[in-house]
C-alpha cells in the first residue's frame, strides 16, 4: 500500500510517499481503508523531532493519529463493528498510529461508528480537535450552562469546534480572532468576538468562568486578567504551558494543561452532533496524500481557518 513515511526527523521535505507493507491485524483491532486523514500541528512538530517524537520509537515512522474510513476486516474478539462500517477515530496517541496510509489497523475500543448524515472527509478532521475541545471544556473545564467562556484562537481547528460545543452546552461564548475571521466565528454562534490584533481581552472582559487558551505565551498570560478568582484556564500549546501555568499560580488562578486522550464514547457523542448538524468541521484545505508536505507547510503557518485534510 502507499503511505507517507519519515526515515529521519526533519521538515516537510522529510516526508516520503512510498510503498510500505500492509499492517498486520491483531485481536481487538479493525483494518480500515482510509478515506481521509486529519493533519494537525502535533503531526509536523513530531515529524520535525519535537511534539510526541519521544514516544515514536525507531524510524521509519508513518505520521498521523486521526482518520476516517471503511472497515475491511475485523480481528478476533471484535463484536461491535463489521466490514463495511464507516468509522472514525483518534488512536494510540502519543505512540505511533500510522494513519497517513491507504490502510490502517486501529484499536476497536478507540473508534466510533459514523451515523448516516456524516461527511467522511469532514469526519477525518473531527476526532483530534474535537476531543481536545470536548475534554478542555467539559472534562477539565467543567463548563456548565450559562457560564461565560473565552476561547482564544476561536477560528482555529480546536477553537471553532470549542465555540460550537460551548454553545451546545448553553454557555455564553466570547471568541478572539483576527478581523478577517470575525464573520466566520460569529456564524458559529459566538456572542461576542474580539480582534486580538487590535484589542487586549483583559481590557474588555472580566468575570470569565473558563478560558480555552489556544495561543499560549504572552497572549495566554494577558488573558488571565479576565478570569474569575474561581475560574479555570485550560492552556493547550505545550511549548508555553509552563510559563502560563506559573503566571496563573502567581495570581492565585487555576491554569491546567491538557494532553488529549482517545475516547470512543466522546467520539460517538460528537458524531451524533455532527450528523444532526450541531457540530460542523470547517475544512481549510484538502490535499492528496502524496502532497502531505504541502499540507504541513499550510498548517505550520498558524493561520488556517479550521482543519487541513489529506484525502485518499
């Protein structure tokens, strides 16, 4: 089968489109023929030697942790799925999952069935960013109806899903985005949108119950001034998490990092919302699998609106 492999950590030029052996199916796994796979910042960071590179083991390495496709075989002890099922998932993280390939063997307990009404290309980019948003808002942030939540980078992959999930929960949602992205973020249901280039959120907001920080660094630190004394900030960028956490601690505020985890039950909930058009993924761009390097260059810019997808 065809796949993208990395034989040495490096930039986009290190991605090689080549023939590789088909994965061997184990008990409790299903073999999926991929329709599309999501591209995420953790992918290019890991391929460059950062991110989750410490968990990858020996090279060569096939990148990718999220996918959408059709089951073509089931291993022993798999009873919840059958050949022909459309499924999606975020699997094995932070160990290698090898999703940038025509076929992938995945743990059955980490995937979800897609109801009719779900777009397969859209579903390919929903799992990782969606689970990040879900776990930040609900598992760690404990968001409740009528609370006020601020989402930094509200137009991004995680941010635009977090806006929709927070509105679904019944929260008042404020998003930060560039002026060009205000119409998009407003269309998602944001009650207020702030231009992060022209306005400092701390000068306009206060009494925020929950902040989802998708930016980090000085932007994340400055946003702490909006937070209630009893509030919570979830900071997502791993590179700057320590400095944002320290700034929060110095002010007596609760700041938590997040490493997203596979969760089939949450995938099922999001798939249902997607089928009901209550949770929609914005696709910034699609590339064929062999153009993965172009996708990496795109997402590394940090200015994509929504998610980048590789199609097969």
